[in-house]
C-alpha cells in the first residue's frame, strides 16, 4: 500500500497533493471476478470510505466487513485513512481483498490539505459515493463532496456528544459533525436508539436509515462448557479506555471474590499508558491481581472468545451497537453488558445474556453471579445468542442494507 501524503516540505494551502494510486492486487481482482449472481444483476457502484484508521476496534471492524462483503452486492469499496495506523496495516495484510487502501495523513484535526489529494483520487478513480465514519472524516467528506459533486453518506457509530470522557473533545466533535452534515445526503445509524437521537437533533426521518452492525457467523469449537461451582473465565474485549467501564468490572470482581470463582481476561490494548497505570493502581488497591489476565491486542477475536465462559462489556456511555457483543453472540457466548445506547437492541436480559445498570458495580456483580451460580442456564443462553445473531446481525445483512442506501443516494442524484 502506497501513501497519499504530503511531501516532507509542507505545500501551500492551494497546492494539489499528488495521490499515488494503488493498483488492485491479484487477491482483489479474484474477489471481484467471482461476484455472486446478485451482484452480476446490479449496476456497479464504487464507494470511497473516509476513515480515521489509527485503531482497529469496533468501527474499524464494521468498515473491514463492509470492504469484504459489499462486492457481493455490486459495490466496490475502497478506503482512505486520515490517521493511518492499525487499520491501514490490517488492510495491507489482506493484499487488497478488502478493497484498496490509500493514506492522506492529517497533521492535526484541522489540517485540510488532504482534501485536495482526496479530490484528485475521487476524480481519477471515478467513485460514485463517499462514506464518512467520524466527525473528522465527515468534515473532509463534506469538502471533497463540494469540490467533486459526489454525494456522501455518514455512518453514525456512536453519539459524538457522548463519545468520550472528555467534554471539550465531545463538544468540539459534535459541533464539527453538525456543521459538516449540512451537505450530507443520508445518515446510516447502527441502532434504533441512534436513529432517534439523530431525529431529536433535527435530522429528517426520511434521511436516516438503521443498518445494524453485523459480523461473520463464526462459532469456534469449545473445549468444554462451564460448570456451576468450577472456575469461570469472563473476558472484556475492547480498545480499553475510560468509557468502557473496566473499573466497574474490577470493583465487581472484588465484590465476588468470596462468593464465586471468576477470572477476568482483558483482551485489547489500552488507549493510553496513563489510563493503564490508573487501572494498575486500582488492581493493586483491590488486591485482585491473581484474578486478572492480560492478552493485549488480538487480530483473532473469535479464537479469544472461544476461551471464555462469558463476555462482559460494562460500558458507561457512547455505545452505538458494539461489534464485540455481536461477535460474542455469533460465538455462542452469553454477554453481560450494561443498558447503554444500542446494546439492549441486541441483548435481551435473561435471553441472549444479562443486562446491568451502567456505573453500578453491585448490579454488574449480581448479573455475573447469577450466570456463574446457575440461576440462568448457560447452554440456553448460548443457543439463543447464536440464533439471534444469525437472524439479525450478520455481516451479510449489514452489507445488503448499506448497499441499498448507496443505491438510493446515487439514484436520487441522477434524478
């Protein structure tokens, strides 16, 4: 993957940055040569996704699955990263089979020079639609759309005004998003709760569509099923940051220490070293280090889920529809999560998993204990989770819904 990036000497604001176009690899060509009959019957569309790209967590998993599945619905999806990092690396490892990847690094939040290289890329590659995923990329997509006349859509993965623990950053992102969306053709939200939130903030009902997140139907074989009275391993899979609520899980573990035998695996990197140090201090203060295992980043989430007896996601706020919840359901793993944003749209309390109140260690501890002590039947929850995922949250359903939005937007422009 070659970058679209400024030369070492920063150009002037009006200078066009010259993009280097990456040719499709053999793998990418093979993917498009074997489209399904459905794709063969549809007019072909070409979409450029504008993504941040520094991480590979929930939103990036959505983007990667779209890149992989959209060709089956007659849509070629490529990506340009404005903060190249882990996502760009993962796409590079796929040799183009998930779409071409370009880089247009921004020096800071308001470095607009990348707009000119993206404009040139759009015109050269002939994209029909732009697709932005964050406030930063919405700002750039809005400008690129004005310069090229190409319509754009915006994917609402989480509420910008409640996306982090930093109120200044939240306010700024919400303001950027609001201004940028003036020229947006259509919004895609990952949950009904986010659709209603968008409408409360002024979006017309006809301009927003719910397309639930989706993941592949991967259910790795388990070595054994958990037994009442034995040791249970619960896991938290996330880019670990304050809004994910790891502190609440740790407090819950301390409360359960003398009641049931539960271990916690922390799967995923910490967003900052400062936050990791805060967590280390809490673990030491609670004296629960023997109950904690750290895994760090993994590129094989299903394999890690197969090692767990339940998945826990005690988010405080800011969740649209967490991908890891859907991945756990696909793997037949009961989920213990909090009643935040779109999570209850996937998990029905007592059916596919259990719901606790956010910021409430007692509520979370009670939910964990009720699964571990056999109050709820693990095998019934496992089967219900697999069934619900297959019906409502597959990667195929997500790609089909997203492609339908593209076609409606493209048709409206032609009309």
